[in-house]
C-alpha cells in the first residue's frame, strides 16, 4: 500500500503480456494471466476482497462506497496486453532522472533516439523523471501506466476513508490491442453506470471522441500454372495483391494524415501464386467517411481485377468499433466531472479526439458510456515509448479527484 505509481509500473512492465491476433483463444496469450495474477494478489492485499481473475482473463474488483449519498457507480478500466507490433519480451526500463532537455539516446540500441523534434511533449518535461526502454523492446506504458495509476489510486482511497466516494469498480482487460478487449466482459457482473478508460497520452487530456473503425479482408484467387508454361495463362495472386496495394492513394494513409482525416492502411499481406490475402484497416471519425473509403477500396480492387479475367476475389468488411461520441454526448456529466477532476489535480483540462480507439469505444455502444483519460505515455507500440513519473502521479491523483467530484455532485 506504500508503493508509488512508479514502483508498480516498473514491476508490471517487465511481465511480457503481448497479445496475438492469430490466436483463437481468450485471452489470446496465456502470459497475460501472469500479470493478471499479480494484480489480483495486490488488489486483495489493498483490501478489495472481491478481486478475481475470470476464465477469460478479465480482472474485476470493487472499492466499496463510503457515503450515504446515492452516487452513480463509476468504473476505471485499463488493458493488460501490449501491442504485437514490437517485442515486449525482456523489457529493460530505464529512468532518466531530472530530464534536462534534448534528445534521448537509448542505451541498448544507440540507433534508437527519442528526438525532441519528433516528440515535442518532451519540452514540457524539463525536470521530470522520464522512463524509457533500452531501445530493444516497447515499454508497455500502453497501458500498464493506466493499470499502475488505477492501482495506486485504489490503494490511496482505501487508506484515506475521509475522502468520500461512491462505489468504484475496477476492470482490467486482455487483448485490447487486437480489438478483442471487451469481447467477453460481463457488464452485469461489473455493475457500473459509467466508466473511464485510463488509456490516453498527454497529461490533462480527456477524449470523448474516437475513430469509427472497420477491418477489410480481401482474398484473391489467382490462376496457378508451372512458370515454364505460364505465358498467357498464369495470373499470379501475389502480383494482383501488389497491384491493389500500389493503387492505394498515398494521401489517405496514416503516414500522410492527421487531425480529423481518416485513412486506409494495409496491415498484412500473405499468399502464394494461387491465392493471396490482404488485410487492411479503415478509419474515419464519420461513418459516412468510413463507407466512402470502403467503396473507394473496392472500386480499386474491381479495376485491378478487370485485368485478370481468370481470377476472382472476395471483399469482407468487419465492424471493429464506432465513434464513442455518439453515446458519450448523451451523458454530459461524465466528461464534465472528469474535467473538474483534472482541474483539481492541478492541470488545465484539454478535451479532444483520439486518432484511434479504446475499450471505451465498444463499451460505450454496449451500454457503458466510457470516455478516455490520459495515462501519460507517448510513442506507443514502438521502442521509443516513454512516460514521465510526474504525469503518472497526476493521472493517479485525477482518478481520486474524479471519484470525489462524483460524490460531491450526487
């Protein structure tokens, strides 16, 4: 109970919890349970007697209310997995104390440099303690920073009963990074009215709008034949896939868009001469924009396929999540109370959109409105990932203040 948020964070990030999009199990990797078991033990030690890890890898726990008021039940949520985009094995966190400014060269791979020009938020971190990896793995601040902050706030609230609050639920999820973070969540058991994901970035930010998101799988059936006898007959599925990808407009990729611009992003290509598959993700803040991009993509596919009359294709769209703003706007108190909590924690609140999604996107449409609050991490899914100790402390304080605000305003 005396552990700081940094103590907890450093303990959690060395546990490998990468999720696996190719796995069909739930959770997708058993190693996520390794962190889950640690967290349950710590929650029980804090005094949350109902803390448990369920069969699907979710952690549920309750901080009992200590007020006579009828306060809505709020939940704080973070995910345990780290992204499969970069290695999360054998994480070696490093602490740069009293950061004086300038670029940060990582010790395990000197080619990896966190440059101020690319990470301007570093300019606001002078004098703070910056936690990085050694450059050979990601850090896992996404979202173990959020977990550490929730755990620290829970311990603080239990240890300080003079702070009045309603019932607070804790939810830690697996597989958020592969889009399955709430597939098996039991909202009836959770019993919350509203929620917040602690899965954002810059200190002071609250996000009540996300992308709407779809995945697209294109399967191409080519014409295979021995290459020595292929003239006029072969239609190589790999070449067809390459032609489709090459036709994607370069100005609607994630590397060329920002702000409220959506994108089309190829995430994987597999195949042989006979059959090839392309996986893509489509993102837009507006559902009409999402549909327009999908129609554009299929038009490209049809145009390319016209040059290969012996080949066929399938085009499958799978909904992933939708913009949470549609739901959250119906409950303005959720964001207003969080803004006041951020202000009381000593920051100027900044309300905005996130170019991505969180568990909160899907939870909102499942009946649990759930905006996203900063956790302090930056450069997610890469070896350049970093977080500041002071920002994690501010996030933990924000959780406490939000709980206080909900009780006061009940």
